[in-house]
């Protein structure tokens, strides 16, 4: 499974991506809202070993690499949690040096379009730390709405944080796309 946008290639993460993943995911400041910050290539290998190898399998996570077409460089990833046959959760990470350039929005838009229009998913959600204002902006730009705010419901990097849930229905995407 591969998707192409104007500036990006979205493809399954591969073993050859380990060093690039470590490079951007190990930046604690850039990934302060993430539950996983690797410290070594072994950590990345362990993470990759836990991922589904087949796309669209209920109750699994599948990770896509976000690759810049111009440089062929891995600049981030999108995690897709196939909750069940009809619902999906998205999460994305973009390397700090690529923030503010619209890459997260462009990548998420492509995968949302695929999930709704090709796979006929009904609902997509995203779980966001209450401090992650940039991620709120990406989701709202894509038509997501805030559905819930759970107080201190997730333990991330040793701290209890609030979890804000955003969601989008397929019928809403068709109107906004």
C-alpha cells in the first residue's frame, strides 16, 4: 500500500528506516506529546516488531513512513489503529525541522481520503494531548471536531496528561473534502 501526494510518499515503514526514525523520534522536546521516545536502534527495532505487517486488520496498528518526494528523506510517520472494521484512530509525527510546512496536514488528508473513500471506514478519531495546539490546528483544518476531553487519563513519559479526542465521520469528509 502506497499513497502519493503532491510532495509526499506514504508507504509502509521498513527496517531500513530505523536510523531515520530514531533521529526524529528520539528528540524529547519534539516528541513530548508522544508515549514512545526511543533511546536506541534496539528500541526502534522492538517498536517495529510490534506493528502489524498487513494493512487494515482490526485491533492492530500499522505505521506508514512519510517521505519527502524531493529528497527521498523520511520526515515522519503516521500510525493507523484499525480499531474494528469501521473505525480507525490516527496519530502522526513529523520531524521538528519540517514543522509548519503543512506536511502533517497533507499526509493526514491523503490517508483520510483513502480510509473513507477506498476502505469505506465510518469514523476516524485522534487522541491529542491538551497542550498540543499544533495538532489541534491540523485536525480542525481537516474537518475534525473535538468530542471529548478526559482529565489526566493517560500516563505519558511519567506524567498524567489530559486526552482530547477529535473525530470525523465519512459523511462529514465528503462535505469538507
